[in-house]
């Protein structure tokens, strides 16, 4: 169980890193380098930025929750002993 949670956390971290790099702060960034114009044309500039920001916050919340859940599972597997 802990191994599965660790793998999910690693995947979430990689996705979060990629989403943060895609963001386009104040007109520059990697977004325009790797085809960000296509997203801007499909959603519009403001809507794609809002979508990317929501994905970033969602992934951050998922990562936080997974870390808490993993800590609880590890504590339960170790017999519930505390420091």
C-alpha cells in the first residue's frame, strides 16, 4: 500500500512540475516555447491561463492529501507508536 501511494505521489510531483513549467507568467515562459499558442487559440488566452492555474492548485491539493494519507498509513503499519 505504501509503495502504491509513493508511486502515485511521484507521478503527481512530475505532473505538478510540468504544469508549473507550462505556466506563462507576464508574457514569457515555457508555455509559448512548447506550443502554448495552440492552447491559447483553443481556449483563449485568459481561459487557458485559468485552466492551468486550476490544474496547478488541484495537483498541489492532491499531493498534500496523498502525503498526509501516506503518513497515516505508515504510522498504522508501524503499530501506531509515537515519538
